């Protein structure tokens, strides 16, 4: 019989599961995407609850929240993960790289479009990026 799964193995399994569902959501029918990301979100919440030091849990919490169409909450999760990352050692360095990419390429553009539904989001995006850069400096 197999023994208990350690935290690193659990993270690997969760990463595989979340990545698989993410690919399914990206290539599946649009009406089903939100439900898939809500499922990943529940998994990420469970992962993080069982292991506060789960870099994978922090990342997928932000990504899945965005996929569940809640960019403000996704922003909050990404910021919390960024602040927590130094406590995670080498995994925290990778987490910060991944969160920075997620913020600049996905979450901040989503927020900017939400702030300017009838206009050009570029100015709002520039402001949000500047705020993100300031936050990274403050918590660097």
C-alpha cells in the first residue's frame, strides 16, 4: 500500500489537475469555461487551506478566479501571493515570475477594460501597471 502523499507530491498532482482543466476550458465551449474555472478555484482554495506554503495553490487561486470572471478578486489573490512568495523560498521566486506575467498579460488588461467599457483602456492599463510596479517595489 502506498503511504501518505507529501506536500510536494500533492502540489505536483494539483498542478497537473489544474493545468489539465485549464486546457480543457481554453479549448472547450465558451459557455462551460466559467464553471471549469470555478472548479479549479475550489481546488485551489482546498490546496491552499491544506498548505499555506503551496506556491501552486497561490498561483491557481489567482488564475482560476480570473477565469471565473472576477478580475478584482483575481487581483487581490495575485497581490496576496506576491506578498507571501518570499516565505516560499525558491518556489516563491518562480511564483513571483508567474504572478507578474499573469498580472501584466491578463488580470490588469481585464481590469482596464472593465474601467473603460466604452473607451480606450490604454490609459487605465498604464495606471494599473504603474500601481502594480509600485506594489512590487514596496513588497520586493
